[in-house]
């Protein structure tokens, strides 16, 4: 299961002395670095599911699952986006340090970790964007750099280095946004090359694939 990060600069609105803070983890109708647009109502089912299970998405430091730093007390959609109110664990070293840098404004971004369930997105070919109608929210992190223009290429290369293939959608976005190919060229690569590559034996030489990616980057 792949978790993606929404890479837009959503700023923390306020940080209080008791460790509480709030901000938007996502805003609606804005194109992010994956060329995704979150639509109003996208979090409805996920928030309902958390409510029924008496759970909340994790509050993490820099998307590190090994560094929980507190809890989210309130999460809801409003007209602007996903408004979130959290509480830092000030009794921990991480919570204290995070509180200090957040108070001084050194770290002031929020970024969500999520997956899109089957049928939860639609491609708008005219605008070359994906409209996200449903999002399964796993975590929201306090981050230093919420806007990461190299996030897509990192996902592609990391997947190959782990011995797996990235999904077709991510590879297409990489080809058009990071490698400089047109959409028609990317489709040709996907339809006649990459899909065939994915179907090959799992013992293929991934180092050779990485070398080809390096060539694309140089281009």
C-alpha cells in the first residue's frame, strides 16, 4: 500500500504555550506538486471511518512513523479545506523541541500522508490534473519544507531502488513533469515500453532501469 504526501505549504496558524496548535492540512481546489486537486468532501468518508473506530490520523514529525509527537484532537472540513487542531506531547523530548521551533516559526508547515482508494480520483485531460474525490487520511505531519518540487522523482527512484516498480500514474507524472516529455510522448513510453517492462520477470536488472532514469534526468 502506497502512502503519498500532499506537498503544498499549509502553514500552522497558531501555537500556544500549552502545546496546542491548529492549521490546514489540506486546502480545496488547489493543484499540488503531483498535479492533484483535492475536492470538497474528499475527507468525509475517512473522517467518518476514524470516528466510528474512535481513532485519529497520526500526528508525526516530518512524516516519520517512528516519531509521533502528539495527537490530533479535532479534524474537520470547512469551506477552505481540512482544518486540524493538535496537541504536542510536551512531556517528551521530541514534543518539547518541536514546540520550541514551532513557536519561533522555524518550522511552520503541515503535510498530509494519504492514499486514494479505488474510484476516488478522476483525470481531467483538458487541464492535466487528477481530481481527488475521496482520500483515506493516514497522518498529518509538522514539516520544515511542505512544498517539495522533487517529491515525484524521489518516489519513482526510491521504488526502483527497493526492487519494485512505481505505479503507472506516478511514472507518467515523472515523465511529463520531471523528465521533460510531452503527454503524448509519455503515453507512448507507457503503452509501448513501460507496461511491458512491468510485466517482465521480477528478476530484471533494476540497476539498468535506474541508469535509464538517470539518462532521462540528464535530458
